[in-house]
C-alpha cells in the first residue's frame, strides 16, 4: 500500500489524542473517565499503554526494514487486543448502572483497528533474487 506509512502515523496520532478525550461518563459519579483518569484509579491508566504502542508504531513505520514491519504487525495486534480489553472494562455495567460511551473510546477503537490493517499492508520493495 503506497500510503500505509502516512496512514499509520495519522492513526497513531489520533490514538494519542483520543487518550486525552472522554471515554465514558459514569452517571452515578457524575464524572467522565479518560485514558488517564478513573475514579480512585480503579481502571488504571490505559492511556500510557496506548501512548507507548502509538510511539512504537510511528517509529517502526518510518524504519524501512523488514524486521521493523514484522515487529510493527506484532505491535498492531497487541494494540487491538488491549483496545478490546479496555473497551469492555470501560463500558461494562455494574450494580445496574451502565456508563455512557463517549467519542474518545470510539476513536481508540477505530484508530487501533486502522493501525492493525495498515501494519498488515506495509509499503516494502522486495528484491528479486532470480
């Protein structure tokens, strides 16, 4: 894919921005949770993990080596797996109260899946060994 490097960098930047946006609103607490804030830090700070994955993805997307592209695929899979876990963590109902999903959580989902797809289609010129 001709523009895979640029799409990966853009998706990683969107992932970083989405970590600072509201992910879920908890009506019983009257608070929005983000990638870096949850009540009494009950859900941890998954934004730090997403920042790490996004920065690694940007670095590996720029390196024109086959090992970097393969490692980038692995990071893409880890990002999607962690995204799915985080999505269920932040949107699960408890004691009859269901949080409202916000735009930041959807952006994390979309950008993670875009990163996975783009890392599976790197722009690599392979040498012909005939």
